[in-house]
C-alpha cells in the first residue's frame, strides 16, 4: 500500500465513522495516537492507519454490549453465594435528569467491529498486492 493510499483510506474511514455518529471516538483516538508519538518522530501513513484502526476497534468495543451476557456470567461465576445473582448492570446518570441506564441497552456493534477487523487484517498483510497499484 502506498502512502497516498493509506491517507485516502484513513480519510474515508474517518468520514464514514463521523457520518455514523462516531465523531467523538475518532477525535479521541486521533488525539491519543498523536500523544503516543514521541516528539519529532514520524511514522508511515500505513502504520498510522493500522494504529488508528486498532484504537477505533478498542474504543468501539468499549461502548458495545457485545459481551454483556458473558460479563454477567463471569460475575456470577465469581460469586460464592449462589442465591445472589447479578441480573443487570446499570450506571447512575448524573446531571439534571439523573436516573440510571441499563447497560444491556447499549448498541451491539459486532458487525461493525467484524468489518473493521477485516479491513485491518487486509491492510496488515505484508504483500497486499491488491492495493499496490
């Protein structure tokens, strides 16, 4: 993959992620990656793209309920008293409205995560001849 191709792919991914409501995650991921680079050090656009994809995958995993049921199961396995079971996880909301939010209602981004992982896999392949034009 050429540098120009890597930049074009990153621009396209950012535009699409922004369009579908992930703008805050994109911004946070880009800032995080920029902060991780030592001063005056540059990495190739291809390496930056792969790092960006990895960071976006991790960020989207964190807001997905993909593992909600397995998390509840792990919590219940660790409880010594079988009469006490964790059946739901909620967070208290602060601010003017208060209340709580049940984490089971977080969106499941499994299809998006699978697609991002597939893109990452293709781009990470050393001889991705289909991109070397």
